[in-house]
């Protein structure tokens, strides 16, 4: 990934593969640095749902929007499912400062419309960015463990195919910072959710670590690698392995740069990921 820092102190990243789609897309993976929110939301928190000061969130969103000019930031409330919403200028929603919030509840946004910045604010869930340079279409997906267990990345590819004629072999994909197995202990219901899904069950990236407790006893700890699962699902859907770029960041290991819901015990902010057509 490419790292940028603005004069105001906003550190943000871009995928080399998407930056190379020059003239077609604008995108940014924002860190938590360079905003105005106080702890535990320090500092570039872009979500209103986390009890942060709404004025601070508005200022943070203004700063994000200023880094990516000519994009109207648009989001929707994710529900950890696999619903798709096509984003058009007339798609119903409400205006917040520097952010349009669609009424639709969905974890996949797709569009061919220029100037609309598909945006979600993340803390551990996998940001899935998809670009079809042939049909000039994009998708952004929100893939936590629930979404990944419903193959949300594959649903996004299928939605692009149905709506725009996208061929998976043309898609440029990028997976943003998300929590890695090093930091993500899960329980049996998570494993069961993957097992129960016809597609997700073919892309199981579970492992077991032996953890030493403070009293010297040890226990088994179940881990899941949602980034690897999403990557594997995309390849199975026909995306070329050499067309998938990974950010390399685990949010849990990188709380200096990103918010991590798990590692920060649920009291933290959300960092913005934006993808739009120029
Ligand atoms: Zn980690």
C-alpha cells in the first residue's frame, strides 16, 4: 500500500493496484490519525454510532472529504448480512454533515455513477473494494465474520455481474485492514456459521492456538482468518489471485494506526474507507 500524510496530519493509505486504475477511481483507507475526536475515539473517528461527539465526527468527515475532492461521501447502516444496494443520486437517504446516509440497510454498495464516494467506517471487519475497469463499475463490501460466513464478497461480485455485466476475471480487488487470527479469538457458533453456508464452508480458515493463562494452565483458543477467507472466496468466484491486493495490516496489532473493536474492548472509533468513480 501507498502511505500519504497531509499537512494537517491525516495519515491515509491507497492500494497500488487501485491507484494504478488512474483516472477511473478515487479511493482512500484512512487511519485514525489526524482528526479531532477525544479518546477513546481519538482521533479521526468517522462513525456516529459510537457515542462520539457528533460535531467531532462532522469535522472528521469534513477532513476525509477534503482529502478526496469531487466525491460525495455516501454510506448506509451495515447489518452484517449480504444485502446489496445500488447507489444512485436519487437513492433515498438523509443528509448528515459531509455524509449522505442511505435508508437502505445493506453491507454491499455498488454503483456505476461517477462522483459518489462509497464509504464505510470500520474497526476489524474486512473492507472489500472491487473495481471493474471494463464496465467502469465499483463495489464496496463490509465483511465481518457474519458477512464473511455469508460469502458477502462473492455476493458483491454476483451483484456487479447482474447489474453491470462484470466478469470476475476483470475485477481488481483489494482487502483493507481487518483483524487477523493473531488477535481474533472466536467461539464455536462462528465456526458453525461458516460450516452451515454452502460457499463459506468451502473456505474455512480456522486454527487453534494453545494459550497459557496467567495461572500457568493452558487452554485452546479458536481463531479465524477472515481476510484469508474473503481472498479465497474471491478466487473461487473467478477473481484472479494476482488481482487481489491485501493491505497487510491487522487492526488488532496496529491500534496506533487503526481502530480495533476487539482489542479496544468495544470502546473505540471507526476508520473510513472510501471508493468512488471519478
Ligand atoms: Zn493481530
